[in-house]
C-alpha cells in the first residue's frame, strides 16, 4: 500500500537569488519537475526565480534580512516545516536537500547538503576588513556554520576534489560520503561580438569583490608598463571602478595606468568576444568554489592562462595554466612579459 504514495522530496534554497547557485537550483527543479512518482516541495525566496510545473512552492522572503533570521529559519522554522509537510502528505519526507551550505534541523529519512561557499578557505587580509568586512566575517562564520549538524547528513555535495578534502578536514565529515559533482558549463547559444584588439590583450573576468584580488593584476600591469612602455598591451577588467568601496580603491590607485581598461559588466555577447580576442587570460582570485571564467575561456579560446597558484585553479584548469603566487605582482608581471615576448 505504501508504494501507492509518491516519494516526498524537499529542496531548501531560501537564500538563493542569483549567480551560479541559482542556475543549479533551476536545473535541479526543472529535472525534478519531469520525474514521475515524486512530490517535490521547493522552499525558496521567490518562486518567480525558478517556477516550474509540478513543484509545490513555499516562499520565505524574510530570511535574507540578516543572518539571525537565516539561522532561525534553518534551525527552528525548517523543523516546523518538515513536520507540516509530513502531516500534509501523510508520510515522512524521503529526501531533504539543502542547497546552501548549512545543515538545517529537519525530520527526513535522508538528508543532503550542497556545499558551495569556499570562504572558510580564504586567507583574508586586514585590508579585507576595511574594504568589505562582511567577507572576512563570513569566512569565519561559515567555517563554524559548516560544522553545525553536519554529521546528521547522509551526504555532502561539492564541485571539486580539493573542496572535498578541505571540507572533510574542517568538519570531520567522512570523505567517502562527500560527492564531487563538477558543474556542466556550456557556451552554446551566445554569438560573440567581433573584437579586434590593436595590441596584445590580457583579460580578467570577475566581480568587484575584494577577494577577487584585482590589485595584484593592476600592480603587475603598472610594473609591466614601466618596463615595456605605454601602448604595448591592454589589460581589460570587468569592473568599472565605481561599484563599491573596493572597486573605487582599485580605480583610485591604478586608474592612472594607461594600459588598464575598466570596462565594467558586459552583455554575454561582448564578454564572449573578449574571451575570443584575448591573447592571455589572467585569474588571480584568492578563493573560488570553481572559477567559472577559467572554464569559459578554455571553451572559447584555449590560449595562455596565468592563474593563482591555488587548488581551485589547478583543478578547474586541469593543470593547463601557468601559476603564480596569488599576491605576487612581480611574478605575475614576469609571466605577462613572457607572454608578450613569445607573440
């Protein structure tokens, strides 16, 4: 008789609103909506972000208004929600999948957490506290939050092998119960603009966050310009220099370097055009879960890459890049000079 009831699946994603995690959430719900024999609940910030047929949505817009509310939701509200769903369905929840790092207190047969925040592994600097105190505080907090209730899970899901090793180390969760599922990256469907640079072009694609480490690349560009002269190369950045305190600081200190262009965010067509046109791709970020632009560049260009000598970059690039200490501007300058000399 029990076989007549559909399996009940809950996907908890109340704080996901943008970026790669929203893409993964959409793909997850789209897949589940096509499956037979399942009753799927999605706990989200706003169902308009990921609305698919056959999914029962519960919205929690209030959780984004502070970490106190988020923690209350995870460890108090979610338990009540799990009991309510159990009463509504007349059976225990089969699987509860939490999409954002923390392990909620819930009642379910099987529990999994998708872990995508790499900040516990960030070696933050005092400057980060000045530019954006949320980042070092978040780095310290998530290192603690990952541990809460983690051993109640049947499985953790991560994107890279180094992340599996690190997560097991800081939480004590068995490594063999952490699944590595790399993201599927596609560049199909976008027609790149045609961009013909007049001089060799170095490209860094990233957002204006202080751990993205634009300062190392900008200082390397200043040193290289002093050595080879102006008009010999361009460094294109996808920040405008006005987005936040960090971006304004970068623009103030390196805005006088004529070889640096602060392009800001671009439509995909233009961005992919710059990927195609770049002579060399540079990625100095101090921490990443994956480093999507590395993969996009490999798919669209496949040329020379200068990457931070960190585990995520080695794994994402499949060892195909040239690596420099993430904060060593002089070493990066030397590699950029070699790139110019070999053209």
